[in-house]
């Protein structure tokens, strides 16, 4: 049986990775004013920055609907594929529930709740794609990927909390205090939910290096298969410094992949956000 790996657009996998692993994408929707557009196809992070600058408001996102999933799944099933579809954490979106409802109406479709977002989900998607290349069945892929979701570590350091404030995720007083003190908050995905962690102080470049050091120093439990550096509009020099710090603190990764975060992370965190995302053994 042929296997088709599908993800929603929040996995933030680059066009090169999607092509390399033959992964299809079901886009979420981004709503800006009276305009609803498909994430990654009709709207980009640059459009979000422009919208926020012009209006002072954040866009919202909405899940693919039942018809979106049904049409995508049916098209691949008609071509003889079994399907494993990967969703952003069910705590963030109704994408997972809608995909499961569509999958229940046909056989040969398996849905994985990645319990993550961005390339935290992407790590699980790529594992599924590798297993498909190895000839595993859709059921085997789902079982392995379900077991993997609890081992993914995803986190980001945010340069400015303006977007978090606009999105109602912190108070005006907290936003003012953080900006005055030049605090850079850590956002972590824990048990499928986003939670605030440590607050770094100083420039974003300094804060990012401190964050990478905190995440990797003294560890012996990280799978060296791959690690993502995922960011929104970060200085290329900073990204290279992060790559160097990873090699210094935890040498031997088979792949250090850089991706630019898509519309979901952008609308939550704004520009200047960077995360390292990896899997524990």
C-alpha cells in the first residue's frame, strides 16, 4: 500500500523539505479584517507584519473545515494511498477534531495529534515521512508517531511582547514592564499547550544565546538525528551564532535545519522570535 503523509500548514516545514519527503499540506486560514486567506498560499508572515503595523491589530487563524479535509483525503484515497495526517496540538486548534471527523467517514486515514506546533510538529511529520520511506504501514506510522509526541521539546524566545499583548496573552502593565526592562520571555510547549517560562534580560541576540545554552548545556538525553532552528525575521548573523552554539554544546547532530516560522507563530509572537526544537531519546 502506498502511504501519503499530510500535515497542516502550522508545521512550518520549508518547501524544500516538503518536496524532499513528498509531504502534502492542508492550509489553515488567516483572517485579517474582512479577508480570509489560506496560510502559506495566499498570505505570508510579511503580510501579517504589514497588517499589524497598519491596523495595530493581530490577525486570527481558523482551522481547515471538514470539507477541506474530506476533499484532500478523498483525492489521495482515490489514487490508492493510505494516509497519515498530522495536526497542530488539539489544544491550539480544532484542526485535529475536524480531520478526525473527515477521516471517520472513510477507511485508510490515520490522524496524529502532534501535541505541538511549528517545527515541533514538523519533527513528528518528518519522522512519519521517514517511516513511510522505510515501507511501514499507515497504522505502524501512526503508532510510532503517537509515541514520539511526548518526547518533542519546542520553545521560543520572543524579542518583543507587543504581539503577545495585542493577542491578549499578557496585560498592559506586564507589557510595559517587560519592554522597559528589556525582558525576552521564553514560550514553551508543554503537554500540548503554550506556557510562559524564564524571562531573559538584555538584547535579543544575547538572550537567544543564553536560551540555547540553557536548553542544551549538560544534556545527554537528546536524539542527535535532527534539530530545528526556527525563527521569524531574525538577523542571519544571530542564526549562525545559534548554529555555532549548538555545535559547541551538543555536537554531532546529523541535521541542523533552519526554517522560517509561518503565519501561526508570527501572529502569536511577532518578528525577532527564535526557537530550537528537538526530540529527546
